[in-house]
C-alpha cells in the first residue's frame, strides 16, 4: 500500500515542483497546484454536472416507477435498470469524482511529507544521509512518514549546523535552508495534533469550507437540491466531520489544499450552472407531479404496532403459500363486510368454495366470523403491503367494493393476467357522479344495483374507449340487511315525531352552512331533533363539531340531541324524517322505512368532472324531488313549515318510494342468490379456461 501511495506522489510532485519553482512560495504553490488540478479536471467536472442533470431529468420516471410498483423492490430495481440502460446512465460513475479527490489528497500528502523527493529533487542517497543524521541528532523514529519534515526543521533550527556541514553536502543543505514551508506565519509541514497552537485553526477552517460547499451544493447543485433534507444534512455532517478529522491529523499544507479545493468547487458549480443551465433540460413540473404521486403512497398505511407488522408478515406469507385460490374478497375495513354478507352466506350454504378474505383492518369483524367457519380464511394486510399483494394476486376471482382499480396504487395482477375482477357497489345510486373519472374501467364484471346503471356504465365505456364489462343486475345486499334489522325494531308511535339531521361531510355541508338557522326553525315546534354528523366529519373536523355542540349546550329544551356515537343505526331508521344534503344514508333510510327526506340544496360533491358527458341524469338529482322535497339555502329559516308539510303527506311518499325501490333495486330480498350465481359462474369459467390451456 505504501508503494502505491508513493507512486501517487510522483506525477503530483512534478506539478507541485513546477509550481514551487515558479512562485518560490510554498503556500502559494499549493494554491496554484489546486487551481491547476481543477482546470485539468474541468472536463470531468462538466461530465459530472451533465450526469447530475441527466439523473434529475430521469427522476420523474424513477418516481413514477416507484409509485407504479410501490412495495415491490425487485420489480422497481428491474425497471430502474431498464431506464438506466435506455438513458445510458451508470450510477456508479458518479463515484469517479470522489475517487479522484481521494487520489489527489493522498498524493498531495505524499508530496508534502517528502519535499526532498518531489520539490528539491535530491538524490535518494543524499536524502538517506540527511535523514540518518536527523535520526541520530533528534532521536526521531526513523520509520515515521514525516522524517523529511523533521530534517527540514532540524536544519532550519540552526542547532546542528556543524553536524550537517560535516556531511559535505553543501548544495543540498543550502537548498533545504532556502526551502520555506511557512505560509502566513504557519508551518505547513506540521500537523495540528503535534504542533498545536495556531494550527488548531486549520481543522476549523477546513470544516467551515466543507460546510459552505455543502450549503451551496444543497441550494445550487441540480442533483443535491432534489435530495431530501435528511440526505442533505447527513452528507453535510459526514463531510464537515471528515474535514475536521483530517484537519487534525494531516499537515497544514494538505488542509490549505482542502480549503482551496472546496472554495474552487463552489466557483466551478456557479459557473457551470450558468453555462449549462439545468432548467433547460429538466421538466420540473413533471418532477413535482411525480413527487406528489410517490409521497401519496408513502403516507399509505399510517403507523402500526410491532404486533400488527408481524401479523401482516405472517398473513402475507400464508396468503401466497396457498395455491389454487379460487375466490378472494378484499375489504377496506370492518364496515365493508356488510356489503359482502349476503353473498358470503350464500357461498357458505350452497358451495364448498374456500373464501380468502383480505382486509386492511386488523380489527375487522371477519376474524371473529372466521372462527366459526373454517372455509373463511382471513388475512390482515396493511394498505402499503397490499400494493404488492395486488400486484402479485394469483386468484381466479377477486370481489371488492373498492373503485379505481389500476388507476392508482392498487393494480391488476402482474402475475396472472386472467384474474377476474368483480366490482360490488356500496351505495344504491348512480355511477357517474359519485365515482371518480374512469373508476370502473379496469373491472371485468360489475354487480349492478339495478339496470339503471347499465346505460351509465356503457356510455362511460364509450367515452373512455374501454372494453365492455359484463354487467349483471344483482341488487343491493346492504339494503336487505338494513330492511331485516328494521323489521325487528320497535315501531311504537312516538308522542313527538323524530327528525334526524344527517349531513354529508363534503364542503359546504349542512353543519358548515346552515345548521344554526335550521335548528332555530325546528326546535320548540313539537319534534325531537337529533343531529348526527357524518363519521368522517367528526374525524376530520372535530374542532368545528365541538364548537357547534358548545354553541347549543345552554339550550334549555329537551328536544335537541347531538349523536356522536355511530355504533348503532336505531336513530337513523327509527326516525320519522331525515334532513340531509347529499348523504347516501338518506336513500337507504327511505328505501327501508318508506319514509320521506328533506334535501338541502347545498353544492353537490362531484367526483367525476365528466359526469355531465353521460346523457343519463344521476339519480342523486332526479330522486330528490320524488322521495321528499328540496329546500333552497335561503329557505332554511322556514324549515318548520317544509317539514310539517312533508310529514302530513307521509302516505303518498310511502307509495312513491316503494315504487322507486321496485323500479331501481333489482332482486330485492334475493341479492345473495343473484350474486352467488355470478361469482360461481366466474369461478367455473376460470377453471374451464385453465383446463383448455
């Protein structure tokens, strides 16, 4: 290793020797040497700058790859490798400048440690003779790398003039006497750890120059600017720490080089940014878009306990250890089981199919239900790991209520292209305003609530140019669950009608726009009024809800109640009238109880800006006047009169609502049987297709 380091000093010694011969000043020679090396290495600096621009230019593609294959490290690495080959980019080449810097540093240390060899060009025999006398006179260790520096100091001290004169090497001794290694009063051949004193400034100045370089690079370097704060600061800490450490244990001349090199690097960066402006090559708009896409995925899943992570890992492994999975259900949370319940009951009763039930809720009720039936295999997979599970899905048929399959981070399987995906609705209305743009595009089959959804979906397929899905009018199982529960409820007439205010949580909902005027109009008019906010409103805007409750806490009447416990549905289906804005709960209430609603015309929530390109009017609009009345915002202060009129016409509304339910909700009372036939047919078709293959 020592021989390699010695060789590094040879070419650098010639450069340093030339600088010293020209300037006859040791410190200035080091500064000139630094400038020359920067000029010689400028082509590499330009290459590094362009390489950094290329990397940032590719970053949007890299981010989108990471977003597309989020959670699958192997696939991400493979796709990145393809991108690098396409762009002729090798990330390892970025290490070349660092390697060159280390080589220069080690070579310069060699030059400074051996001034006789590299600056004065003394014969080897003369050097050995001088060093031997220094060892004899000063008792210095003959193996130290700074032996020539000790000889310089011994001659300069004047203590051993006679002894060195006796060697009969007058030209060599004279050259050494004229070798001034001081600069600004500092002996550049000494190390701060040995000499102390003012030399302790050197490591501090080295650290300061490294901090300044890092700070400028974090702001101006096209690549480092795009790094996260953690990476930026960790690099800065490492660089400054290394500079402080080296500044203590290397000669002061090396520290001068290090400081000058850092300052020149700043100048070079600023010049290159002017000459080769990164903004001309990088699409920063697309870069920001890709960052948002990736950040959105990183926030998926939230915080989980160690036990949940271990449980997820075990369930994930178990899921893929089972081959020939015919049927998988995916549930976003415990509250979604009710939409599958009728279908699952029918599958358990009429088939021998094993149900693999994946949920993102560790407390999903499915885990209790599965204890009583071994044909239900439940798995807890968190939202982040679920991304990978979806990519590697190996089942015949997957049933779920989650829209936007393949539009965002949950993709169709990359492992099996023939997986049959079936969508099941979790609301009983139209498809084109509530769902986002193209939300059903990547499903194979849709279990429609009724035939009214057929035309909506077919027009959407033509609008987006997607293939036709198989549409089956199955009905709405949750409505049957609610109807069954309603039949068991106590329906003893009340002394006062119960009015439920059940708003949505969207912008400009009832609670945010008109609740106070509404309550002032209704209270004291012979009703029991219950305000039940949407669970999501309580979750997101708890402070606003608390403020509302506090405003009415001094109300003296017994006809107002705020309900913030959402575990039961008694207040919903036990009410005589529901007042809402755009909540889907109102339609479930009316379809079950055959009682009317009052709709406040707040601005609707439109998730699909293209909805009006579908010629079929959404039921969310057309049914408002049929199962109740609409009230404009400026009419809320007269809510009592509107409410009284609707309650008096209860029977007419009951007949109309029943007619609407029969028209729009298919197979009411037998959703499970209809959905069962669809799912079993899909499983059989998949089995037949495999057999043919």
